[in-house]
C-alpha cells in the first residue's frame, strides 16, 4: 500500500458535516478524485491517514480508517471510542481553519 502523498497541516481545524449540497457538488465532480493525505494537527501533534479533495476552493476530508482518538472523533463527529465510525465519512473544512 502506498503512503500518503500530501500532508495537510492545521494549527486550528474547524469542520462541519457535508450537507446535501456538498454531496451534490462532489457527485457532480466525479472526475476530481479524493487523494490520499496525512492530516497533521499541530496543536496536538497527531497525524491521521485520510483522503481529501478540493472542489471550488472548498476542502473535503474523508475517513479511511478508525482512530480511537478524541480529536479524530471530534473532527469527524464520531462517538466515544469511534462508536459510530463509518469509513468514507466526509466533512467540510471551514474557512476559519488555519
């Protein structure tokens, strides 16, 4: 298996659930594939293997595997110990991220 090709660095990451309009945008842009990346959060020094896509200047993050980490659970909206984990869940990075 090939490793991540890009590192996404964030000091502060604010996300939201992908809404129906986001999912329609993704569906309409099938030719833009999600790419493998490593999500690195500088505030905690954690790294997560994910996939990402940038469509119309909006960044989408997609889960690949489960991490039983409070931070990962918060980013993707999973319960304690990733209770409701779902591979392929997509969230939208909000403009307040840096």
